[in-house]
């Protein structure tokens, strides 16, 4: 990622200049800081205090304190002394890279910041005028801002932002009467949702009469009802930032403001639902920067806004504005920045642009209208906006061709037109004059990039997004010169070509790389470790070959599924911070290396490969980082062994898919205790045995279970009613098949979801892949096992089921009478069991049912009628193999009106009785026949000698006499 200074370039030049001027004014003081060798030298007591501070620092990744050696502390890094007195007047150890790091939070947590605590020895620096420790984690849960900081009576500048402090802001800070600049911004506190800074009494601010810059963003002010009165008593205040402070609006707005010098007001994420025209800031004519982003404002612009003629920056994005009256803005001739993203503007773009103050057309530098329901075509007179450097029109309903005039805006640095209905082509002629262009997003339109392979662009892109644009079939060779690209997306671009040899070296600095859904061929290099900035690779659905390479150290998300990778997985493939690894549908063989256990994986998908053997036996030590895994997908391999025991430590597991393997043994009883969040369980097509553990039904989030084609025996547990996710219309905890990536456009397109279709289910008689709709999939598949007994009535309480399959078992008894309660069922399969009795009439009430299979049972009686049952696909096949069913759609009629199902069942019972009587008689006769044969064989010798065989004497007298006479 570019440095945060680049990221906030979208703020605007005016605001940035304002901050610089305020800073310059704030840190000015009578003291003169030493810029070279100090002639007076370091004060010994102050040197000792600094060394004590250094002793409290446990980690210093940037080695800021490595120069803290020697006698003259004035020469140490971050230290400035007075040329006149030699006292330390400035301590600046800020972490300039903090915001760069925090925006990469998926793989790091402030890796450049110092960690430790602030030693109270610093009180010896009683001449300190400027203190900046921002961006270093020197706090922690339960660690408040040190009170002794209030003893620096000479302090003019204090910056304690992003330091992970907790608890109450000490009111003693009000003793710093000379303070001009105060920042205790807490928005990026890593523990902010467990604990956070708060202010209970804001009256101490009133003593800071010289304050010009105040930023207490992220500090909880929810108990402060008089915050407006407090800041209104700071007459010198020029910048006020109260972002995300849980502000409470007073019932009676202040009509008069004392803030006659205020130039910047930032109330982002403050929960405002109104912009009452009586609020104090509308009357502050000096405001140049007003930020009301991400509130709940739904009212029209107040007329008072038209009086803010000094306004240069107006940010209203992320609200609920609908009736935007642009005429109110007609006198804002100094306007340079306007953001209205994610409001329902609902206007034609030409009409909207014409409504903006015409006197500002040539001054506006940034216009963000993303996600505002703009329609129509971009007008050709857009070229009159000659100062425009950032234009964001993402995710609207704009159509037509992109006019050539928009590419005549020579100052354009960022152009976002993605997510519209533009068509036509983009050629070199369009892009030739954009010499300052750094960010370009044309994704998700119907555009054709008609650019010759030998064209050399006049610009160097940092963000290049062309997803869904037609760039192929040949690889776009004009990208070869774009070595500054850090975000590249050419997915689904119709490229059918080999990956150029220069590709990996040219884009070696990328953070995000997406070439998915093309037909790109080529062998992956043996190592990608040289791509040191890479965080996300999406290479899925191509024809890439080779083995899994050594991966970049910072890589967090990798998708190379649906390619032609082969060979075994390396024993160590790098990327220790990897969170999502998707390698499904390749030809990877061998075993799964134990290195997998050491990764911090959230999602692991190795499905549809040729993996063999047991899963690695992860020890307690190696599984410690992996306890956050949410999805483990290994279906369609040749894996074996018992149910993996290492999953006992994976308490956040949501999806487990081991289907189509050779796993054996019984299902564990610890699933409910160890995997409380489990929502999707696929174990079908294995060799699991034993009964269904009762504990399985204690999983409250379990909404999809597949145990089909195993050797499960016993009965279906009656405790199924405990499966709450199947018994009520609730969604799962989350979709575990989503990974998120950053798009640097408007906030509504950040964290765009990428779905992986790894959960294949049998539904309506066919295999379906569930992607983004997985959260709506509620099913139970126990088919093709050895289950016996009756279908429990409790099954009918699972009213959220969309699929139920318990076919090909040995279930008996009746179909539950209340089966009609399963109103969400789309597919029901009870075939190939030993079910008897009538089909419950309530079955015809299931209006969602589209597939029904009751074939090959012992069902009887009239088939229920109903529109839903008659609309089934191939309805006759649903009932075959039931010889005593009658009525449509079968050809067998129910001829006798009184031949009810009860009569037929009674007839079946009589037939069964006679059958078993005949069977018993035949068995008795056969037994006697066998006895007589053996008797004759054993006595044959005695009979031939004329003696009476002794064995005859044991026969009945009549029978023995007849035999002797014979």
C-alpha cells in the first residue's frame, strides 16, 4: 500500500494545506530548537530521564532509540534542545508508518510501532514544549493516559493519538494552559471494542484558552451533554475533529457561536440524524472544511448552508440524503471538494452537474458521486471542469460511451467509472492526454480496451482496475511499462494467452493482484518471495501449471483454484501470515504437510485434488495460531484416517467439509463442546460408522448436515428439535466462503466480497454449488446409511429445512403426520425405506416443494391431491414401488370408495399373517423330512441283518411296526 499520505490525497489539497498551516502555527514557541550541534550540551538529569524512558520500551522495530547513546542527548534521534538553555524542549518519536500498517490490518498489527510503557521519569523534562509519541502502543487494556503528562507546564504541542490507551482521559490535562495543539485520537485503538477512552467531565477544556487544534476522535463523549457549550468557549479554535465520539445532540441548539476562527469541523460518524439550520456551525462563516460523513442525515440542505461562502470542502457521503436542493449551494464559489457518495440523489448526471455552483466549475478538484443512483450519459461539457483531479462515479446507472472529453481533463489523477453500464471502446486516443493519471478503474462495464501492444502510456498507474473489460485475447502488453502498479485487476478480461516472461518482475511491487477467470497459461515461478509487498493473489480459473511456489512473506490471501498445478505441497511454502489458502480443483498429490498447522488460516480449501494419507497431527503448539480457522474444505480427495482430532482446538470453525474421502471410525461426541459455531457439516461419501451422536443436535448454529453414503447405524435422534438454526428462520453466523479485499475507491466498494463455490450439495436430485446463498441453505442428508426405527415426529419442528433426504435406509413406521409444517422444503426424499401407512395430506400444503421422492416403500391409500404435488417434476416416479398406492398421478385407480388406507392396511396385515403361518408349517415339515433321512441312514446296517434296530424302538409304536413289516 502506498503511504497514508497518498491514501488521504483524496481528502483535498485545501484541507491538507490547512492542516499544515495549523501545525506550523501550533508548534511555534519562543524557544529556538537546535538543528545542529548544541553548544550548551545535555542536562544530566534530563539525559537520565530519557534513558529511564528507553528502559521501559520492550520493542523498537524502527530502531528509533538506537542512537540514544553518548553524553549529549541533544544529538539523539527525536530529541531537540534549546540553543539557549540546553533543556530538552521537543520529544518526537511518532510512528509515521502507523496508518500504513493499520490499513493492512489483515496481516499485521502496527509492526513499526514501539511497545512498552511510558516511564514517569519524563517528568524531569519540565521545559518540554512538544511531545509526540503517536502511533506507538505504549498503553493497553486498563492502561490510561498517564496523569503526570499534565505536569509539563510549558507544553504547546501534545500528540497521543493511536497509542492504545484505555479508560478515563485525565482532567488534569486542563492544567496545560499553554497548549495549542492537542490530539488524543483513539479511533485506531486495537482494543477499542473491549474498552476505550472516555471523558466524564469536559469542563477542563475551558482552561485551554489558547487551543487552536483539538482532535479527540474515537473518545467516548456519550455522557457529555454540554460538549457544544464547552468547545464554544475556545475562541482561538481553528480545527475541531470529533469523529466517532458517540455525540449527544442537545435539544436546544446553540444559536450563537464564539468560534469566530474555526476553519475545520469534522463530525464524521457522530450519529447525526438532522442538520438543523439552527445549529451553531451554520453561522460560522469562517469554516472552510465541513465533514459530516457517515451520519444518518436525511433532510434537505438548510438554506443557511448557502451563507457558508468560505466553504472549500463539503463532505456529506454515507448519509441518507434524498431531496438534494443544489440551488442552496449556488453561492459556494470557493468549493473545491464535494463528496455525496451513498446518498440517493436519483438524478440524471447532466441535471445534477448543471445544478452545482457554476462559479466553482473550474475550481472543483474532487467530486465523489459513487453509489448515488445517477443515470444518463456523462455530458461532453464535463471538460469545463478544468481543475478536476479526482472523479469518482462508481456503482451508478450511467450508460452510453465514455465521452472523449472526460479524458481531456489533463489534471485527472483518479478516475473511477466502475460498476456502470458504459459500452464502446477505450483507445490510446482516450488516454493519451492523461499524463497525471495514477488510479484508473473501468471495471464491470461493457468496455473493450482497443490499445495496441506497442503503445507506451504517458502515465504511471498505481491502481489499475479493468475487471470485466475485454482486453484479450492477447495479453495487454502496454502494461509492461507500468512498474508502479500496486493494485492490478485484469480478471475476467477475455485473455487467452501465455503469461509474459516479464509479468512477475514488472509487477513485483503489487499489494493486490487479480488475473482470475481468464485462460492464462504458463508455469508459476519456483519462488515469489521477491514480491515483498504482496498481500492478496487471486489467480483462480486459469491454466497455470507447476507446483505451489515459495510465497511472499506478507501474503494473506491466495487463490489458485481451478488451475493445473501438480506435484505435492512443499513442506514449507512460506507466507507465515497467510489467512486464506484456496487450491481446489488442481492435480496436487501427496500428503498435507504439517506446515499447514503453523499458519494463521481462516479458510483452507484443498478440495478436488489427489491428496492421500492422514491429516497432519497438529500438536497443541502448532495449532495455537490456527484456532481461528472458519472453513476447512477437503472434499473429493483420497484422505483417510479417523475424524481429525486437532479440530478440538478450532473453536471458531463454521464450515467443515470432508466429503468424498476415506475417513473411518465413529463421529466424536465433543463436536458441540469444541465447535460451538459449526454451521455446515459435510461428511458424506466416507466410511464413518456408529450412531449419530446425540451431542451433534446440541449445535445451535448447525444448519446443514450431510452424513450420506456412510455406515451410520442406529436410529435418528429425537433431539433433532435442538437444532435451532434448522428450527427457525435465522441466518448463520457468517458466510465462511467470503474473503475480503480492499478497493481504494469510495467506502461503499471497500471490502467487496469474493465468493468461493466450495460447498457442493445434492439438492433436487442434482449437485449444486452454493456460493453467496450458502447462508440460506438449510438441509439434512442422512441417505444411504443403515438407519433403523421410525422417523421421529420431532423432525417436523425443523421448519427452516429446505432439503431433507433420509432415503436408502431401513426406516419403518409412518411418515410423520405433521410433515406439512415443513413449509420451506424444496426437496424431500424418503425413498427406499420400509415406510408404511398413508401419505399425510399435509404434504400437499408445502408450497415450496418442487421435488418429492417416496418411491420403494410400503405406502398405501390414496395419494393426496393438491396443486403443489401435481406440479412436481415427473410426479409419477415419486410413488413407484408402493404397490398399494392409488390415484393420480398413478394409473392405479382407487375403485372402491370405502377402500380406505385403513382397509388396505388391514388386508396387508391378514396377508402377512397367512404368509407367516404357511412359512412356519413348511419349516416344520422340512425339519421332519431331514430327521427321517438321517434316521434311515444310521439304521440301514441293522435292518439288513434281520435284527430290529435299536433306534426303531425309540420311534412311535405304529410307525416302527410299519417299518419292520416293510
